């Protein structure tokens, strides 16, 4: 079983609001789920948010803590790629170009947090996972998942799942 320290060494670029101190001292299980079917993208959430009640494009993005913020599923981000902010589009397209050169299936590992009912919130790797969803090649995504409490004191984004 992976320890919190091993998890953080494997994924050093996590920049969401994870309470690192609480995680390091926890005994929360860390599991690995494998996604290899397009349907799985509906249960994987990016750490990107939109506001469906606003008059502007819903994909312009808002902060996670805004009152009308809603998490964006990978399937939604992939379908609306051209409506995402141009900076996100460019990064996703860079990964798409990289993945197109691979022979065979795409295989990546990303950190996630379990948010209940078989759903996962990405802690890093949003652009890569959206690129995989958008490109349409066979894939295998290993979701290395923290199975911690669904409380925002442990991960700020969890306010959407409490």
C-alpha cells in the first residue's frame, strides 16, 4: 500500500487546496483504479470550474469557491475544448500532439481524490486527461486515488461534494 509520502513523491506538482499536513499524518487508503473506457470520463472531474448561471460562456472558468461554481467533468471539458480559455486549449493541444506520436494505447497515471459514487476529482493532470479524452485513441489511465473524508478542511474543492 502506498503511503502519503510516497504519493506526494510520485505526484510533486499537486497545486489544488489539499491539506498536505492532514494528508501526511493520515491513514487514508490510497487506491488505484484504472479507466480505459470513454464512459469513465463522465465520472472524472477536473479541478476546473464553470458558472452555468452566468450570461457569458460557461467554460470561461470561475474560482472553485464562487457561489455558482460547478466542477467540470473531463467529458464536458473534452466536448467543449474550443470554448475553454485559450491557455488551457494550448496545453491540451500540446499533449494531444505528444499522444498522437505514440504507437499503441496511451498510458498515464494521475493523482485523484475520491468524491463518492465512483467519482474522482483530479489533483493534477487535468490537461493530460482532457487530451486523452479528446484524442480518441485507446487509453489506460491509472487514477491513484486518496480515499479520504469528503470534507473541505482536507481538500478545499470538496465543498462541492460535502
